[in-house]
């Protein structure tokens, strides 16, 4: 019941769906994540999953041509395209994240944007996924000025960079920070077009055991602190998770006011 309650609160960010549907989707997603992490075992399916095709792991992406090396100027201008549902780019995007990102990738629940970044020759150079902001994060919430009520009401106006991948065969200095800046300049308007409301800030969580967060700092993201090595479902303090540095990037000068205003 606790897991279901958490999933229901997470579903509140999916405002474009009916309330009951949002809660059902969030609950199913949470249960699947807990099973994949080895914390629970679900009973066998009584029938085929309607999302079976989406949840199936994409085929591996085979590197086409030579590795991309050299100076950033040799790749410019970069083209950041929004990945459309059902497109060839979506299959490429899913394959890259599923097989080249250390966290993998299956599907995304709730509001999200996918970007595939190509160089001037049309070669894939990076991909980024933005999804629902973390339900709560003490350092972030203090920085913004959120209490629980305001956070729950305005969480949809912030988005989380949940995946950022530059494939191993792309070795170009300063590419990562340049891509971060490129997307930061356009994501607010892209979100407005897709969902009818803007986002006022970006967040991400960097696993400090794997990365230093250099590209985020170079792109002027602000490090606010670190997580406590717990998951959002760990009320018993028994599930260990990697400690992650918390980064935020404001998209407007008055982002605190915009994230705390009553938008109803």
C-alpha cells in the first residue's frame, strides 16, 4: 500500500491524463521498477501486455562509419531534433540509450522530451532525455523555496535530465557542455509547444562514483549538494543507492518566483 501511495503521488505530475489513469500508470510503473531491481516478485501475467512492444529492449545500435573525433568546430552547426513517436529517430534514440548508457532505457512515463543531436554531416553525436522532476529533493527544494504543498502543485514546471549520452565512438572535447547549452536555450519553448505550459528550471542527478559533473559545471549548472544514497521508496532506510550530486539550471531570471507562484 505504501508503494501504491507513492506511485499515486508521482502520477499527479501527469496532468494530461485522467486522474484514475494517471494513478494506474504510475502504480504499474513503480511495481515494474521494483521487480527489475530485485526488491519484489510479481505474479505471472494473465495475458499479453498492451505495452509489450514498448517495453521490449530495442535492438543494438551498430556504429556506422568511422569514429567521430576532432575539434567541436568541425561538427558545427549541430542540429538538435525532437524525436517523434514512431520515427526512425526514435528507434535509434532508444537503441543508443538501451545499449550505450550505463542505466539503460525502456520507456518514459509522463511528460517528456527526447532530443537527438546530429553533427553537420547528419551523424548522431548525442542524445538527451528529459522527464518528470524528482518527487522531492531536500537541497533542491530548499534552493527553490518549496514547501510540500507548493512543490506538489508546481513540480510539472521543472524537468529532470534523466539521460544524457555521447556514444563512446564520439570523442570531441567540449561537445557535452555545448550540447547542454544548445538544449537549454530551446527546451522551454519546446515544452510549451508540446504540453501547453513552460518549464522554468532543469535538474539532474550525477552519480559521483562514475562522473565528476564537469560538463554540467562548464555549462553553468549549479551544484546544490548531494543525495543521501536512498531511493524515494526507502522509508525503512534499507535500500542503498549511489550518492548523486544534485545540479539545477534556471531557465529564467525569476525562476524561483515562477516555481512558487499559484498557476491554477
